[in-house]
């Protein structure tokens, strides 16, 4: 089976086997912008729709999370200007908002703790023994 691929507009290539197509995909000769001729429909379709291209994408492993993150140094003068850009009123507003959120969360946590303490239940399957249920000797 032959594969007719339009590598770039006006530049076509024929690949004789699926292995040749796969090698061209791996080498980067065929890119995501390329098109392949679909004989049954008689039209050009994106290479991204071809099963061989999808298989190749599935085999690629994701980038290694251990790779170092690129470091871009920041000019201290720029940082100072950004900090100075916040007005005192904006900072005060942020501080007041944070204080309100903090007090609301504290009150909510205290209410949950009180509720948990007052509705204490025994775990399923445990027997609560009262004095009346003790065996008489």
C-alpha cells in the first residue's frame, strides 16, 4: 500500500510501506501540518487523522517532570516598581478582606468541632456497655 503525503503545499512524497511512513513521521519530515491523500474518499485529509500518526503520538512519552525549569532572572528595580504600584489603600483592602475570611473560617471550624463533640457516635460494630448491661456475678 502506498501513502501519498503532501509535506508542504506543492511538495508531495510517496511512502511505499507503513514503516516508511512511520520513519518519516519520526524524523519530522512529515509534520502536523501535512496532509495525506485518502483514496476511498478521494480527498486530502490532515495527517493528524491518520491511525499511524495517532499511534506515534500515543507512544511518545510525556516530558520528564524532573527536567529543570528554566530560570529567568528578574531585575530588582522592576520588582520594586511593581511593589510600589500597589497603593496603600489596595493593600489595606486586601488585608481587611483576608482578616474577614480568616475569622469566618475560624468560626466555621469551631462550629464543626462543637458539633462533632456533641454528636459523638460509636463506630459501627462496637458495643456501648452501660452498667445495666454488665453481667451480674
